[in-house]
C-alpha cells in the first residue's frame, strides 16, 4: 500500500509517496533531499526529525540527548501514512576554489580562427558544414548533432548581421564569425568575440568550477558545491554499488550520471549569467577515475573489485552536450593512471610542475582515498591508500564537512585547557578534518593519549574536559576514544603508503626536498599537527607547499598550457603505480604506523 509522507526542509514542504514499511533513506535520496554519508546504515549521519519510536540501531548510533530531541535516522525510519518529518538545516559547504599559480606558456587547447564565408549559389552548393570547414581551413570536424542542427541558423543569422553592418571580410556581405579549432579539427563555432572556458574538478565530496577569461588569462568567477551524487554515498564504492544496481535493472536514466551532469550544467549557467556571456569555448574536466566514469555513464563495477580495471583511462574530447551538459562547447577530459590514481592526480602533478625537472618531492592528496606520488630521478611512484571518509567527518561521532559551525582549529589554552575556532565563527556543531588533527595533536602533547591511542584523563586543565572516554568541546560536540581509533586507521594507511613509496624508490625521508599538499583538507590542516600524529613525516613539516585546489589548477593548465596534453601523457608514462593491497611490505608498515609518534 502506498502512503503519503510530509517532508519539511529549508522552509518548504514536500509530499512524497512510498510503499508502507520501506526505509525513508532511498526515497529521500531519489528526491535529492538528503545526503547519505555511508549509504548502508552504519555511520549514523542520515539525520531527520521524526516523532517515531527509535529502533535498536538508532539507540546504538545516537545518544539519549539526540533521541530526546527527536533526531532519527532515515536508514531505519520506515514509511507510514501521515508520517511528518523534518530535515535538519545544514550549513553551506566551503569548497576550495583557490590554487597556487605559476607562469607557463599560455595557449588555449581550443583556438579561435576568424572566418569570412561567401554566400552559397547555384554554382556553389557545398553544405553549410563543408563551407564552414573550408572557411576555417580545417582538415575535419568533431561537431555534435546539436551543433550541426544549430549551424544553418547560425550561418544565416551571421550573414544577416554582416549585411546590417555593411559586410565584413571582403566587404560583400560575407558571414563573419570564429571557428573553434582543436589542432586542425573544427570543434565549434561562435559569433561572440569573448573567449571563455569552464574548468571543473569533480571530487567525490565537492565540485569546484572556474570560469576563465582565456583572452585576458584570468579566472573571473568560481563556484563550489557539494557533489550532487552524495545522496548515493560518501565514498566511491557506495556509488559504484548504486551504479551497478542500475546497470542490472536499467530502470530509466542513470541517476548518478544525470545528477553530476545537471549539476555541472547548473554551475555553468550560473557562472555564465554572473559574467554576462552566452557560452564558453570549451570545458576542461577532471576527477578521480570513478567520478569520470560516472560523468560519462561508463560502468564502474570493475573499478570496485580486484583486479580494479577501469573501462578507460584515455584522454577524451567530445561535445559537452553528449554528457548532458547544456553547452555547445567541446569538453576535454583529462587522462588517468589507474583505477585509484585518476585524472585529478594527473592534474595535480601538472600543477606541481612534475613535467619539469626538479628535486625529489612528495605530493599527497588527502581525502577518502589518499593518493600519494613520489617523484624521484625522473620516475613517479604512485599509490592510493584507503583512508576512508574519516578526514571528511563521515565516520566520526561529531565529524562534519567544512561547513559553518565546524571546529577547524584547536589550540592549547593555559586556563581552559583548549580554545577553538569554527568556520564562519558560528556556534560549534562538529569537527572537520583540520580540527580533528589539531585536537588529537593536543591530546598527544598533553599526555592524555598515549602512543597506542588510548585516551585517559589526567589532572591538567585539559584533563577536566575528558568525560566518558571523550574530549568535550561543548555539550553536543565531542571527540571520542572511538574517533581516535578511526583516525589511527586512516593515518596509518596514508603514512604506510608514503613508507612503501620511499622504499620502492630506494630513498630516505631526508632526500625529499618538498611535500606538496593538495585539496581542501590538505590546504586547511596545520602541517605540525599532521606531523605530530604521524600522518606526514615530521622531517617534512617545514618543507610543505600548499597547492590548494591542485586538480582545478592542473585542469586549467591542461587546457591552456602549450604542450600540456603531451606533458600529461608523459607524466602517465613515467608513473609506476604500486597496488598497496598486493605489496608484501604494506601490512607490516601499516601496523607499525598505527602507533603515534613518541616525544620526550
């Protein structure tokens, strides 16, 4: 029997219908109303407000105070006639759109070629497309069906405008415009004399888009959002599972592909409106291998299981409209290295000048999967460590993403034991990754957490904040013994990966000249806190260079640096990927790095 459910969110009311007794999580996910951090009912973060009797799982995952306030979990709340629920208000996600910039020979991957086209006649019956190809001096074309359908009107409107302006080119009313050329291939056309490009970094958690004025060589607008696929899970494995289920049944369009395509379209439309222009000349898109597969609607099933084989890692050029993105421009997708070292890491390596000669360096992109690359003697050693969504807050009791109210820094205070700041100076609602590292480093320095990760209060001012095996910040924000264990697992995986790369290259930590940190978390964390807990080598804490949104920066360079396509492919050829799960030394390194560093 179908029942009606009332959902209140963001000041609006929505009515949904579902089979009685079914969990609300899938229903809210399909409606795009709720993010499901884990997607399998284990994280306790699919919070809703409902006057229902809590089940055993909810009692285990939520405290008495949360249950008393009406909080429930969508994974365990079941549809019933007349059920009225509310979704807690979430803060806006802070997405990193800034990045380190360096000088390089600037040449857009798509170049404009002005043309003047004579009018057709009975003696010249070439097709509109052939006339455009000839006028641009192209050797071929890669226009999509949408571009071909719009071409006749474009040419005739341009001819009319040329006549109104007294003609152009040779002064006889010829059609004037710009052919968009990728090499000698025609990939688009425009009448506008403004040249813009869209650069998009599709992360598992966030999507960052940059609008670039390629004529003036500057970023004119930026936008960041939570990835619209997040209702299908916080990590790539959860999304692969949902995509595989869709592949098995093929009930309607692929929801994950549609979610990201619509999101990029909406971000593009917003940036175009902000800049007051009609369209871009091209798009440059990057992301991890799973995100690129989901964007293209390619099956990701085999990425998620051994031996981890993607459908493709090759660079691609195709009309953006073929991806469901509302643009007549061509889209360029960066190449990847492996199932878990994707196009975003290739982009980050471009941003780090890995295609140029430099002393040995490490590049670390800390996220759900922590990708690490060691550059030494012309070879790039790469690995991916399964850190899990710990640093993004999904598996911590009071963890959260970088939103207003997230504790982002923690410092010692002689009187109160500690002080902290929050994003947006808002009341504390939880801890984001940088705050977690600071908190744990503080506990280690105070001797309240020992090298094994055991938390035990002492008589110091900080010890007064330890209650029920947790460090208490506010009545509702705590950092627990279980949270410490989660961080141990994540940091051990990352650090063991670094150890294995150094071993494979025959190097010592002291040989590394620079440590590049990429991504939002890497840009926000304090290197000294990361070193204190053993996430990064202490010797490198004063050799850190923050790249910011390195993937976005590299995607921009891929599309605007002369020879960048060849540079990216050269990086891939020089990369030796190391599968940690199959490496004989990884387990021992992982166990060793579970311990926290001791200090005198």
